[in-house]
C-alpha cells in the first residue's frame, strides 16, 4: 500500500509539471520544465525498477526519499526552479493551483 502511495505521488508530480509545461508560452521555460520533469521521473522509475529487481543496480537515489546529499540538494533546486517558473506564470492563470 505504501509503495502505491509513493508511486502515485510521483505520478501526480509528473502530471502537474507537464500540465505546467503545456500552459507556458515561453519556449525556453517549457523545455526547462519538461527536462526537469523527465530527469526526476526517470530517476524515480529507474530506482523503482532496480528495487523490484528488473534492472541491475545503478546507484541512483529515489528523489526526495533516499539519503544522498548532493542528489537531494539538486532535486530541491530543480523543484525551486519549477516553483519560480510557476510564480512567473501566475499572472496568466495559475498553473499548479
């Protein structure tokens, strides 16, 4: 049950970020949001596949949950960038709300 909740939360994060990317008119911002979303999504997917034994060990941490100082810091910076892009876009409609 807990694994399903964690996987669902990652799915919600990815869907919300892609919705943000679709609503952006700035092409650079859209590419940045898609790139960060793909980075976090693939990292989570690869970690989950390694844990299930479907892939060989890669050494990737699970974003926001596994202990790893530089990985956690990078993921937090990426989410901060996404929040900044959302704040810049708030004047139009409000994307993540």
